[in-house]
C-alpha cells in the first residue's frame, strides 16, 4: 500500500491544526460532561445546573467556527467540483475560475467579518443571563473565523495557487 507514514510531513499536522483539534475536543468534552451531569441531576434528583445550557451553547458556537477555520486549508469545506473539474484540460480557464472563486470567498469573508464585528460591538454592553459573560463572545468566533479564512484565501489568490481537486473530485 502506498499510504503516507505517520512520520511524513504530509501526514504530520501542523501546530495550528493540532491546537484547533485540541480546542474542538475540549469544547466537545466540556459540553458532553455538562449536558450529562445536567441530565443526571434533572432526572435523578429533580434539579439541574442552569449554567450548563449557556455554557454548552457558547462552546458549540466556538467549536463550529474553530472547525470551519481548520477545515479551510485542508480543503474539507463543501466543494462543487463538477463544474470546475470540467476545466482540468484548460489550465487558463481553471486558473481564472480559481481566482474568481477565491475573490468571492474573500468578499464573503469580508461581509461575514463586518456583520460579526457589529454584533461583537453590540454584545460588549450586554451579558448572558446565567453565566454573566459578555455576549460579544458569541459572535467573536465568526469574526475570527471569517478573518482567518479570508486571509488564507487572499494568500492563495496572491500566490495564484492552483485548485487541489484531490479527494473530493470523484465523489460527486
């Protein structure tokens, strides 16, 4: 078999990827523990921890945006490669499509970042009901994710990086 070994550079995740996976695992672990303890307390003892719902919601939002950010450089976002795949034999058209798509990604990230920033500013003056954290913590991961993905797409655009139609190209 021709699989990369776990010691090869392609198979070794970067520090940022490992940190993202660790953060997502921590979020998921805390969420699962909080919900489990709350369920046991509610059904077993007729009481619960009100903060577990707020905490789980906050951690879920962060986990989703950390995952979205980590998925971009790995090429794991949903892609519709059927149309772009038709351009494989036409390198100039493929390059133009890549530039157009990345430009649209940068623009979309700019719009998301702008809207998330407005929500962060609004959230600075209000606090969650139970845990009393600034509600700016809810839209903050959207802002950070949009900026990170936008910068990665912009770098790809400037470098004129070719599309990697790799693993998902034959799935459709």
